């Protein structure tokens, strides 16, 4: 007979310690996972978003292209919808943000019948040239931002915004 017999007290101590440790791990792991979850997420910054706009259908006339993407803000994921005014400038594709640089309203191409070749912001009469450069003596103090553009399988992709390169 072995001399290493487990006493009743030792058996209870081991059992309680084991079960307690298992339960503590079961509670702590989800909390730990929740705390570091944003760190584990892959960043989408700089990624291009594929739009439903065929590049072959673009012309020199600006068209409004709507697109959406998933935005991750810490633990909160949301679907964001956005838009761009897109046209061809020779072989170059130009994509402009529709957000007015005065107070943030949305601009429209040819929105003012007196200036059909410009972007127009109806909120306070802001106007922009086709390049997105603001017309002097109208409320906007800066040009419309541009989007990075690319192409995938014939469809337009839009990337990050950057300061207007025509200004
Ligand atoms: S918000 Fe566009 S002109 Fe004021």
C-alpha cells in the first residue's frame, strides 16, 4: 500500500481550488477579450471602398457616386454611407467630396441655373469650380477635398480624402 494517500482535507482543497480556478478563468477571459478587442481588429484605414460605378461609364460630366463602408470606432461598428462627385479629366479620374467647406452642407453639380458649370451649395450660395476650387467672394473659404481613386474589375474604388490638388 502507498504512503501517498490523499486525505479528505487535501481532496477538498484540490477540488475547490480547481473548480474555483476554472470558474475564475471563465469569467476573466471574456473580460480580457473585451478589453483588448480593438487591438485585435485589423485596421481598415487607407483601404479602398469599391463603388457600384463603372469606370467606363464616367465622362467629363460630374456624377454623384454613393458608397458605404463599415466603420469601427473602438467597440462600435457602424455602416457609413458617403458620396463623391466623380468625373474624368482627360485620362485622370477626379473624385471630390460633396461636403461644403463653409459649414458642411452638401454641394451639387449645376445646382444653380446661373452657374451650370460649377458646384453649388444651396445653404448659403457657396460655389466651386469643377476642380473643387472655391469661387472667391462666396462663403466657402477653401476647396472641396478629393478622394484617392483606383479601379477594380472595371469598378471605381475610392480611398482616403486629401487636400484638393487643383488649389
Ligand atoms: S454650408 Fe455651403 S455655403 Fe454655407
